[in-house]
């Protein structure tokens, strides 16, 4: 699965019992948004699902902690509430981010792959390159 534009995008690749998510964008926040889209698109087709709940999630920490925290939050919402993000917005705050999630009920989306179980700390990457663009990489257990 790949979604690209001139500014931002993501790619999802199968890897044994895992999936490798890579995302990029012009800012840290855009890259985090794309990482959520990559994770969701790896297991669900949310087109036409509509949202039923809004949730604001504060996250703090360094860049890698924000990435893991956000992906873990999406997995938690799937497991605990049967909620699947259909829209995401990440806003910068002092020391972290606020994440706005618009969630659809899991029963209203179409499954297209195995549900994620967790994010591996092995192989994590999240950094700004010399051109000022952000890139992240995570391995997700399915």
C-alpha cells in the first residue's frame, strides 16, 4: 500500500508476521498524521465509514516517543473501543502534540488485513532530514 503526493505520503510493506510502515511529510506533525493513515490503511478501508466519535489525545516526549505513543493509541482505541480513525490532525504543543482523532465504529469499516497488535521498538526511526522533511519508520506486529 502506498499513498503519495508531492508533500507527504506513506508506504506499507509486509514483513514476515509484521508490517513495515514508512511515512513522510513537510513537518513532524504531518509525518505523524501520515503514519496513522498508514497504520489504518494496513488493516481497514475507512472510505465512506463516517465518524461517530471525536477524541483529543495529548502526547508528550521526544520524537520517537510521540510516534510510538500515537501508533499505540490507535491500536488501543481499536482494541478498547472498536474505534478506527477516519481522520487525524496533529497539533504541536510545548513538549509534545495534541492529536485530534475522528473515530468510526469498527463494524462500519471493511477489514482488508490483520489488525495491529503492537509497535516494535526495533527499527524505529523518526527524524528530520537535511532538506527539512520528516520521515518515520516503524515495524508493527500483526
